[in-house]
């Protein structure tokens, strides 16, 4: 007995996958309530969807068959795969998003339902725990969901997603927009090795800043400023060694 309810609520927004399922992408709905999100994700005009939507109280809606390609990732890329809709299962979390740069915590009932669903989905498709990502990871500079209030550390403790902690911050100089330091190349290479879409050109431009912000939103949520300070760099290299 799972204790979790899955309600079928079919969305017309899907097509055929072009590759096998290897990832799970987490989102927040950025809407006032679940009914509004449900209506939008099932609106043929909106042309958006996800496989699942989890209400704040943990009730799970199943919108698109896992075998089909839902439309949640948009323009995105991870480890060179640009058709993330084909390569993933999309899960939306009912949440009102960022308001004035701040966001509410996710509720325990919702996260418990998510963890249960992840157990089911990863088992069905043999998805590696490290292939559970946020929308912001695969679309830096364009998407910021599920947001820094999403507790990736807790998810990792439950067996899903990437996390790194207990690493001693190395004594290195910060890198920021405009840095032409030779340390930019290895940093960009490490971010690419983790999976982020980034051009290794040795220049700390808008793309690198956006990727560092996405990295921080996931792995160092206390401070998201796009500056690769010593702690951020240490975490990037520590994570790179894990993947
Ligand atoms: Zn999203």
C-alpha cells in the first residue's frame, strides 16, 4: 500500500518520443492553485503538459502516458541531448513560484508523494538517481524552477538526484563576468562534464554566468549571484568527480 492517490486526468498535449526515457525533470507550476495548473496543462491551445502534477497535499494527477512525449522542457539541453522532452518524464509540483524573488517552502505531503512517485518511475525505466534534474539545470538563463526552495539535499537523502556536501572550500580566487583568467576553462569543462550546456571558450560571459546561477540554485541555494566564488568552484569540482 502506497497511501498515495493517482488520478487520471488526460492531457491532449503530447506526441511520440524520439529516444528512450533516461531522465526525470522537476518543475513548479508557478500558478496560484492546482486547478489552474491542471486546466493549463490540459489546454490544447497552451501546448504544454507534463506526465504528472502533484498537488500541494500530495494528490497525484497523471496527465500523459509515460510512453508518450509530454511538452514540459522547451528549449533545453543536458549532456548534449537537446530533445529533453523525448528523453524524460516531466513532473510538475503545484507551487505559486517566485514572488519578489522569494518563494514558499514545499510542503512535506507533496515531497513525500514526489519521492514515492520517483521510486515508481525510476524503477520502471531504470533511471539513474543522478538523472533527476530541475528545469533550471537543463535551461539555464531561461528557467528557474523548481527553485532554490526545493530541497535537493533531502531528495538526495531519499535516494534521488545529485548533491554534494561536506567538502572543504578550496582557497581559490572568485571568477565573475569579465574574468579572462585561465581558470575559466577548467571550470567550464567541469560544468560541461556534469551535464550543463556550456561552450568552453575561456571567457566568463553571460552563458557561464547563467550556468553558474543554475548550478547555485541547485547546489548552493543560499546564494545565487552567478559569481563562481571559492565555495561554488569547490562544489563544481566535487560534483564533477561524482558524475
Ligand atoms: Zn518548468
